[in-house]
C-alpha cells in the first residue's frame, strides 16, 4: 500500500521517532510504513488520519 506518510511527516517537521511517539508505535513501524513494507492496522490508519486532520483515503492508496 502506498502512503503519503513520509511527505506529511516532513511537512509537519516531525522525525520518525517523534511521529512514532505521538502514535504510540515504534519508530521501526513508521519506517516500515514509509518504505511500503508494512500496512498499518485500520485503527492505526485512523489514528494517523486524525493526527494529520485528513481522511485515511488521502494518506493511504492501493498499489
């Protein structure tokens, strides 16, 4: 699954570690999502959407 997470994180001047802390996940989880090696769970996707004030469809796209 493709995501805009890396771009959004950069736009909000957040490190992977800072974003991970806000989402209560590991930095490795953020890294894996950004590298398209891990698809977030639905609850995590919604949490990311709420954090950035966007619908999850605007953050995550099917390949």
